[in-house]
C-alpha cells in the first residue's frame, strides 16, 4: 500500500519524447496499411508499455538509485530495439526475432557466415556491435539531462493513478482482442501482430484445421548405395549443374539475360517452376537430394554420406567436382549435400579470401576455373554463382546496361521511402546481366571444344527475390511467387526428349537430379527421390515449397499444383508426429488469397488427393 500511494516526480520530457517517437512509428504503419484499428490498438499498447516501465522503474528506484539508472539504460536499449524491429518490418516484413534466429540459430560460427553471405559493407559490421554496446550508456545520459530540465517545472504522479490507468487500458486491449483482433483472417492477423509495439495479442484467430490420415513419414534411415550393377553406358556425357543465387524467373528476359532466355526457350521445364524454399540452405538440400524441403533438418542430423544422386553417379564412374563462389558451410550445407569430409564428391573448389573478394570476382574466378577443368566426358560439375545475391554486384569495367543505379543499398532510406527502389531493381538487373554474360562465355567455350551437344546442362536459381511487391525486400520472408518462382532449364544432351509441359503442373528443385539420372541410366529411382523425371507421362502434379525456419525443420510451406498454392502450417517444428495441420490459406498464381468460404470447394476440386500423393 505504501508503494501504491507513493507520489513521485516524473521525467516527462524523456517519456513524452519516447511517446511521440513510438506514436510516429504507429502512424507510419497506419499510413502504410490504411488500418485505423491498428493505429488505435498500437496507441493502447504504447501506453501499457510506458506505464509498466514507469511503475517498475519507481519500484527499483525505491530500492537503489544506481539500479534505477541501469534499468533506464536497458529500457532505452529496448526502445531502440523496437526501432530496429520497425526497420526490419518495413524493409522485410519480418520481425527482429526472425533476424536473430537467422543469425544465431546455428551458433557463433554461423553468425559470421551469415553476415558474410549478406555481403554487408565493413562499416555496417563495425557499426552493429558499437551501437549495441553504447546504447544503454546513451540512454542513461539522455535521461539524466532531460530529468534536470523537467525538474524546473515538476510533474508529480502517484503510483495509484498509474496502476488505475494500466488496468483500464489492459482491459480495453483484451476486449478489443476478444471481439475484433481474434476475428481477423490468419494472414491479416500475422501482418497486424508484427506491427503492434509489443508484437503480441491476447487472443489469436483460430486457423482452419485439416486432419491427416497419418502423420508425415520421417526420412528413412540413410541407405547404402545399391549393390546391383547399374546399366552400362557407352558414353558418360558431362553433366553441368549451375545454381545461381537469388534468380527470379520473370527477370529472365531477352533484354536482361539474353543467353539464359534463349536457353530457357529451348529447354524450359515448365511454365511454373518453383524453388524448394525461399532461402538458400533448404533449396540447396532439395536440389542435391531430390527430397522435399521438409526433410532437410532430419537429413542434416541423421545422414552423413551426402546426396544419393551424387553417390549413384560416382558408382557409375563419374567424377564429381564442386566449384563454388557461395560459402557452402552456411548451416553446414556442404556436409549435408556432399557428406562428411565431402566424401560423396572428388573435388571441392571454393574461392580463397571469401570475405575480401567481391561476389562478381568470385563468380569470375569460378567460371575461369571451370573452363580449365573441362574433360571430354565422365565428369559432373556443380557450380554455385553469387553475384545476384544482395547487394548485387558486377565489375567496375562491365558495361552498365540498366540505369540509373545506386552505389549501394541504403536500408533505412528504402524502408521509409521507395524513391530509390528503381535504382535497386536496376542493380539486380545488371547483376543478372553480368551472370548471363558468364554463362554465355562458358557455353561458347563448350561449343568451341565440341562439348556442348552431348552435355547435360541444368540451370536454376536457388530462390527468387521480392522487390516490395508484397511489402518486403530480398527473400526468406514470404511464400509468394516473387520469392519462390525460379528458372529451371534442363538440356538433356543432343537427343533431349520433349518435356511433357502440357501434362504437368509445377516442377521443382526436387525434379532436377531424378531427371538427369533417368536420362543417363534409362531408369528411375522412385524409392529414393520425391522428385520425378520431367518427361514422365504421369507425374505427381504437386510440389512443396517451404518457408525457411533458420536451423529448425520447416513447418510452414505451400503445396503447388501449377495453378493454386495450398498454404499449410504444422503447430510445432516436430512435424513428423502431428496428424492435424493448419490451413493458412489458398492462393492463386497472382498471390491473391481465395476467400475462406471457398476453401472446402478448392480442396475438393484442386487438391483432392494431395496428402495421399505427397505425404
């Protein structure tokens, strides 16, 4: 009671400044989404946040004044974390927790690898720890100075009045949650939740539930390579697999990438070709293993010998060479793809001085290395290129085709204003154009050495790239067309069968190696792969694309039938024990959600046997 009735001066200059700042953030979200309810709800949460801070601070101040100033410093740090979260949301439509999981889910080593893969400038890498270290001290200093100003005209408030205000506001928020927020569609609620100051609501809408006949089967025990002899091959034509970072399918045009465009016109696998995930590590897994992306964590944990497809090629007498500009130790994917100590391949060549070499230079080195290692036959070359990853790069002396361009990406500026977006898009186009030139030069080399006709060549992107079409920049944040549709072109020697594009829905990364192996060995291996040969007459019409979940098993994904996307989510990451799955929504090819009232109809008509076919 003594604490409740206690009256104390309040540093109103400091707290009103924070209040105004947080209201400005809430107003930006209201302006961006035109959602007045979001704005009012955010105001209530801001008042709850500041009132709790005042009450806790007063209680600490009664105990020890030095602890109070430490508390003020930590609160200032938390307020600035909210600012960083605001920037994350407006830039990538994701929260700071998303970034934290990406950076730290696999330990400190993965943290530094992730920073390098982002191609951040050195200034940004130095600024981040500096800011984190000194922000609490700055907060204490600001509070001390503003407190002196506010004491000239003191404002006295009792804890009783603060508690009364807190109870009333919390009651209003709970009521609003119960009657309004919980009735929002699931996707709208997720957008809403990311933008309110405390990033939570008391009541969440209940998603539609689908009961499965049986849980998703676990990944089987890692098999030994088959003992029976493989079919004899008179020739072992070279196999080339190019995996290009962040390559969005609709940017493969005659203007941006003429070589890839012409190659795709001749060897396009399907009108709808999707990545296995909206992030590199899961897509790399599915490409190499021919398995659905949901299994990548189990494979990482329980398998040690790498890709079965590569082991089959080795058993048939192929030499496997990996030449990479990308850092494949990201999430230990080099071990997942190529086995412990790279036991399933013969040569692993990566660029030296990775952190100090620009992505375009690494790509140049990789392609030059590839040309020096060409053999007449019997080699499978797996090549990773990186120029098209943020921040998109090309040599200084490379002719810039798309202008104007920005020198780099100002993340804060692009989040607040989209004026520089055309310049960023032009950066992306120029990087694709540069990679296209590298591919063109290589194809010409193959032709000059008379190695092109018989070669098997597969070209794909590991995922796409969103450019604020649905509120995010880059990738790894949305399961939409922009982040998941990629080129998938496969040339099967000089006698490529006509791919049955009229008979298939969507094709995926999981189909690449099953297609290559079926052509080489003239037989399929359905017991080992989820993907199927592209020219198979009766293909499974469904593909699976997962939302990246950092180091955890993906539990949010969509199933694509070539026309519609069925968005689903398991409640937990232990996805192999659940018989109930949440239906998040059904979207068409333009990413427009189908109204929930029509879900039952579309499930019956478009996805009638989906779970039996893919689970």
